């Protein structure tokens, strides 16, 4: 099974989600547009269908104000499914956003980025990197490995709904979006995950890895 880091940012680094309604819509699109049978049309009502044919497995995700991160693997090892899903997600959400805010033009800064995870060290780090992104709001020094109080950082992460972190530490959030089967065994218990998070945000050697995979 091959894994890919998918990411994109708002044009000119503008925000792509302005309120919780937008954030809920993005999460809904992660679920509903991950389906070969659904088109990326925000005007289509009752898009939800029980008879889904997935394009990708979503293993981890995070929505930030002006960008998003996904860790995915293609169904049946068909890499073209990743592009199909990312295109549907980008187009569908952009159409929704433009209609809601009476705007026109592009929402994204360009074509989404698709990065194949080729090294074990990258694979083991990327879920944590994705889940740590929300610390940029209040503790940006995590990227330098300079967080002194791990407990304060964990509290901030647990307050942030718009990622897969909560689902992996046993707090149901948006479980229907995720395929947790692969990462659950690797990440382990909430206690183990939080221990690793503490090691990352207090170790400049590990934290600096975030700069290698940032947009």
C-alpha cells in the first residue's frame, strides 16, 4: 500500500474557511466526494449515498484557516484515484465557497500537491505533523522544538475539532471520514501518541522536519 501526502493552500494564502459552516462543509466533502459515483456539484441535493465506491482511504487530515493536509492511499493501488479525489474536493469546495460568498475566480493557489511517502521515517512522522498543525495558532514555536509544557500543547490540540487527532486518541469526532485501520496500530494508544507529540515539540531535531514537508 502506497501513501501520499496531499495538500493545498488558498490563493495568495487567503483563508479558505471563514466559519464553522465552511469547516463542516469541507469535512462533509471529504466524506461525500470520496466516491466514484458522486460529482463535485455543490448544487446537487441529497449527495449522501449509502452505496459508496471509494476513491481513496483517508488516514489522517487537518483543515487550517488557509490550507489543508491529507494522508491518503489509493483504493486498489490506482494512483489516478488520488488525483480524481483531490480534484473533486478542490472543485466542489471552491464552487460552494464562491457561491456562498458571492465571489468569483480561483480559490486555491494552484494544483494540489501530491507527495509520495517513500521513507519509513517520513511515514512515521507525517501523521504527527498533520495533527500538530493547529499549534501554529498559539504555539508556533513547536516548529523549533521549543515547547516547554507538553500538557498545554495537548490541551490546545484537544480543543481543535478540524483534524483527525481526536479520533485517534479515542474521542469520536468525524470517524466516518477516516480509515483508521492502518495508523491505529502504528500510532498506538492515546498515551503513546501524546508521548511522541511531547518528544517532537520539545526536540528541535525532530520539529525541524516540519519545514521539509511544509508548503
